C-alpha cells in the first residue's frame, strides 16, 4: 500500500523515513497493484505492436518457429528444414540473414504516426532470447554483435519519440532453450540462476538505456513470480528507476498473474471481454491472424481487413480497453506493404473519427442495437455513437439509450452541420442522417454534444 494513507503516528515516522529513501512501493502485489496507472496510457488508446527478431528470417509458420521445429519437433517444421536447409543448419545460423538493410526508423515512425498510434511496442527480446540491442548479457546473440550490427531498440526509440509517440519494450521472461533457464527449470525453479545472472540484469540494462514508457512482459507462465523476482523488479521500477513516474506495465509477471496483478491487464492474447472490465486492459491483436511475426507464407484472406480492424478497435475502446495492433516487419527492415496499407487506412479512419477514441472513457452503455448496432464512448459532455453498418436508406436512425436535453446538438464527425433529431421516451433519440460520406473503415460517428 502507498504510504500516503492516514496512519498512526509511529507509522508516519516510518513512512517519512521510507519515502525519504524513495521506497513508496514494497515488493508485494498488494502494494504494487495500488499504484495508479500513469494517465498517458489510458488517453493514448491506440498502439502498434512489432514482432521482429531472428524468427523474421525463416518467416515460416510464426514467431514460434524455433520451438515448433526443435522444441515440439512438429513434423511440418522438421520436414521444412530437412527439405530446404543443409543437415547441420541450426537456428542461430539464421541470425546473419537478419540484415535490416532497409530499416529506416524515421520512415517507420512516420507510418505509425499516420496510423494514429500514440505508442509503439517493439519485441526487444522474444522467447528465442535474441536481443534487438547490444545487451551485455546476451553475448553474440544480439543485433549489434550479429545480424543487423545495429541498435534496433535505440534507433526506433529515437525515431518514434521525435514524433511524440510513446515507446514500449516487449520482453520475454523465459527463453526456450537458454541452458541456465533449462537448468533452473530442471530444479523445479528452486534455483534462480537465470533471473539472477541473465534476466534481471538485462531488464535493468534495457530500462536504464532506453527509459521505456511501457514494459510489455511476456513468457512468464512456466514459473511463479517469486522465481522471476517480479515484485522486487517492479518495486525498483516504480520507486527508483529513471522511468518511475511514467512507466506502464502489463500483467504477465508470473504464472497466475495475468488478469490479476501488475499494471493494466492483457489477460490472454486477443482478450475480448463481454462486459465492461473493472480494471484497465489492453487488447493486443495482429493484422495477420495466424502469426505475430512476419510470415513469407501469409495469404491475403488470413489478414484482418480494414473494417474488421476498425470494428475491433471501436469495440475495444467502448469497453474501456486500449488497442495494440501488431504487424511483423521483414528481416530486411520493411513493413510489408499490405500492413502499411492497413495501418494507413486505420489512420484515415481515425483522422475523422479519432475524437470518439482518444482520451475517451466508457459510457453507461457500451453497445446496443438501434436501427443498426452502435458502440458508445464518452468524453466531457459528449456521447459518441459509432456505427459500422449503413442503415437502410431513408429509415430514421434511432439510438435507444442516450439521455438528451433541449440543448443537445447532434453532428456527424467530419461534417460540421448540426443534424435534426427528436427525443424518444423514456430515453434515446431519433436522428435524421445525411447521406453518409464514404468511410475508409466503413464506420461513422454521431456526436451527441450535451447528452449522457
Ligand atoms: C529475489 O528477491 C529476494 C528477496 O528480496 C532476494 O533475496 C534475492 O536475492 C532476489 N533474487 C534475485 C535473483 O534477484
Ligand atoms: C444486436 O443484434 C445482434 C444480432 O441480432 C445480436 O447478436 C447482438 O447480441 C445484439 N447486441 C446487443 C448489444 O443487443
């Protein structure tokens, strides 16, 4: 619990001593979970997720390629390797082909800004253990010693921050094949050599070097948070690190933590709650529905189209979530043009309708069926009703739940002219819609100013 609570005098003295030392949070969930989420995160709403690493080189199946091939020995992957590579080819042999020769961080940042993203999260280290910066704890298995010979984490961070986009780092706690991790695992996680000698020093290095706005933790599920020393790390992060006041974290800090402890909740990948959650959450999802990393064997029908992305975004925001949309860059450092096209489409939609998204809060009602299904968001004295289906021509357009007053003004975002409307009883209203302009994401927003 934070020490800013009324407390008996003797505790106050202790509190003063502790806060003088900066120890506001103690390394337990009760205290850590009481930390308010820095405000920028809920206001930002839209982020871009990037899965980029050595797995982008085989680019076959998914970013779990190495595991499928040599962990699980999945026949599809084993035979793919047998057919296409010499017998002694190992996974690390892919690293030199991770060239990133076309990687232009400013161009990426420009794309993310045009997509309407307010934060970007890059895989700095996925389960393969390869670090996208020169980690002193990942000798010869990092992007500076091999592959691109470049500080990818640093270069992207500088570029996105130039655009006032917040910068987040994804980090996998576990590594599939790290021998020290495997030895701790063999010991039933009763030894902690991997967190002590590899994970924790590396994570602190990442924080000190890049001062991330967000830590997207993953790969936690095989061991309890006490093995990872997550609460000790988070207490340091929240009390003493250079990002203590701005940093946001998720909930993947040990088996059983998801949806329960940490900063905001991811719960599971692509989490889609049916009722308004009580705790801030984020939906992470991927344009390529089959993979987070780039796949050469990707087909167009396996991708989310723009209306699907807009619908998913709108639903997520109306239910109080943030939307983190993933694309997988290629090993040469390109964002595949089909992903660029999706991101630019999202950006054009947000240019018109973003007022209903950014800095909004959930309303009394999240979704309902009027003339067509609508999703609501609220901000200041306005209710926004987003609809993704054109109503039948010349029908009156009804919204059953909003409460209006005589001074309510109804407009269609992108069109300043006030619309004629009439109240319904006991609540709701009927609106005379103009001809709907074409919408890139096939979604329109009514703004009800002076409604609840
Ligand atoms: C984990 O935290 C405990 C308790 O603070 C500490 O004694 C131990 O040294 C830490 N272990 C590692 C690996 O950092
Ligand atoms: C709206 O209608 C659809 C189709 O009939 C139904 O599946 C959905 O549950 C309804 N949604 C609400 C919020 O009533």
